[in-house]
C-alpha cells in the first residue's frame, strides 16, 4: 500500500513528480513536505484529563486549549455540552478529553471513580492525572491510580493549585502515588503549564495508535449513535436476530457500549451499541454525563458511525450535535431513519422537508429508511455501510487530481477580490480514512470556493459517506530579485 510511504499517501515516483511541480510554482520543498505531513496525519492523538471532582480539571483544560470553553464552576459535577477539544503546543496538535462533571455519590464513590476514569482512558493515547496538591493524595486519587496502572497508558501527573514556592513541598509529597515526577502547576494562573505540556508531548505518540479493527485483520467497527430512545438497542437486536441488549421504553437504558460481533451479508462486523446522548443539562446526573463521554469514546474507536434518527420526532438540535460530533471525528457516516413504519403521509411530507433543511451538512451520507422493530429494509444497512467505508478509503492519484483541478480553475475561477484572483496551482491527497487533501494556491481561497471544490470532488470521485478535509497552503511572497 502506498499509504505506508514516508511521503504520506504518495508513492515514490508520484512524490518526485509532485515535488518537481511544486518547485516550478515557487514552493519551498520543506514547506510542501510539512503541509503534506500535517494534512496526512489523520486522527489526532488523544489526551484524557482525569482526576476526582473539583481538582481544577476544567480550568486546566481551558489553559491547555488556550480559551475558556470547558465550563468551570466552583462545585463538583458541573457538566457541559462537549467533552473533546483540540489543542496545540510546540507546533503539535492533539485532542483533549475533559472528563469533569460527575457527582461523587451517584453510584457510590468507587463505582463513580471507576466509570469516570475508565471511559476517558479507553479512547486515550495518554492520560493527564490532576491532583489537588493543597489537599494531597486522597483515597479517591489512589483509586484512580489503580485504574491508570491497569490500563497501561502513559501518565503525566499534574500537582494542581501550586501558586508559589510554598506549594512546591506539597507537590513533592505526590511522589508517593508512584506515578513518577509530579509537575507543580497552577491551572488558574498558568504557572508551570509549559513544562507540563512539554512532558505531555513526550508521552503522546506523533500519530495515534491505529484502533481500527481492520488494521490487524479483525472485523470493521461500527458505532451506533443517536439520542436516547431512537432505537439503537432494538436495531442491534434486529441485526443480531436475538435479544442481546436490554430494550426499555425508558429513554437512556443503555449506559455502557456493548461490543457485539455480528455476521451480516456473509461478513462479521463489530457493532458498538452506545448510550444515547442527552441534551445539555446543567447538572446532568453522573450516569447521563458518562453516556455522552462513552459515545465520544465509541466514535473514537469506530470506523463507521451509523447515526439513528427517530422519524416520529422532529429532527432536533441534539440530532445535529451528534452528527457534528461524528463528522468532526472524521468517521465514515450512514444515516438510518428509524421507525419508518410508524409514519403517516403527513409526517412523511414534513420529515422530507426537515431532511432538506436540517441535514445539509451530511447530504453526502448514504441514507436508509428502516424499522428496528419490524426489520424493514435492514438488508440495506450493510450495503450502505460498505459504500461509506469505500468512500472513506478512496484515494485519487495526484496526476488525476491535478488534471481535475486544472479543469475546475479554467471553467470556474475564484472570484476576484481586492483586484487579485487567487488560483489553485496544484494539489495532492495527503491521506485517507477520511480523505484529506492539501491544495497549494497563489492566494487565500474563500470558504465558499472551498465548499465548491469539495462539491465538485464528490461529483467527480464519489466519496459517498465520508467527510472530506481540505487544507490550503498559500505560496509565500518571495523577496524581489534585484
């Protein structure tokens, strides 16, 4: 496979030809290689921030991502809509999973700590364990340490709330946890966070571990996602032809993902039945908060997200949030409109209007109209999943891509702005799963023109069922020769 080359997705001959083209257009070789490498990296490494309530995890997450996004309130258990953020340090990008927002007494302390840490660690490449240095190591902290040891993931220990020299001694006592050097930080004031992040980068892989089932010849992984009570468990039971998952009219019965090996269409698939994502609730009970964290973890580990939409309800903001979560994660996507057998003509009419207006961001995803209860059109699910996976893995040779880009630029040039007309000079596909393109241009390409390029790429090459990432590198202005 070409994907194994050092040149991203380019083979040796293709790479040589491409670099010659770049030189002709005045691009620096190092700049071009950097752009291909950056665009071709695929999913970012994941850092889970774990620790007991109220040790300052969310404040530290805000410090790491450089903006105030994670909700911070001076009481344990405050939740927020999102659990995953993107961060950058020393030129390297990674994802941060904030695992705050659970209440200590939801399921008894041991169970809640176990759930809290396990969910996050499951999808992480490394963990940042935050301890309140002013309190010292508690029994709860010791419980988290045991989980971290069992998981075997690299760990960095942050001794938080060290605001000055006097707190250094408090931090030093945390050597007793047996996790190595405690890094004294103040998430509130930013003290020591640079050294902490330097250590985090040492523990994070350059590229994340390939978690996809087919990397080792195993079954392809499918995450069933959707808001509570859309029929995820019923769908899983129907495709498995037996009751493997508890189904209850009470929304949100499923708390933990259940991995099931199921044979469909002569192929074995691994289905992950995820807990439903609930709408934003400011003090969600712990179990519901875990559900959204679990769903994020399931998406991280899956290759395809089958998003279930309850057709008997209006398409909601929640549905769109779940779709955005899957698109941003770069997974292949299938939309399954469930409970189709329960629709009357009037609801069907309004549903089609809703799909036109509310599902704009995934018009490219294969659609199946199913009934998990009766089994209607279940046979269409596997072909849709296979179509999405094929799109997700599609690779366009550089020569063919550039011939296509040349035709587009000639027929539909970029609008003139400020007396200048930026042009796409050439491009390459830097990676697959999902397809990632890097375009080299003479000037800034507007968002509308980028969307036009994406639309034309889909028309020409397919890419059904997959997000497409397009990054643009603008040629730097060189000094004039005298």
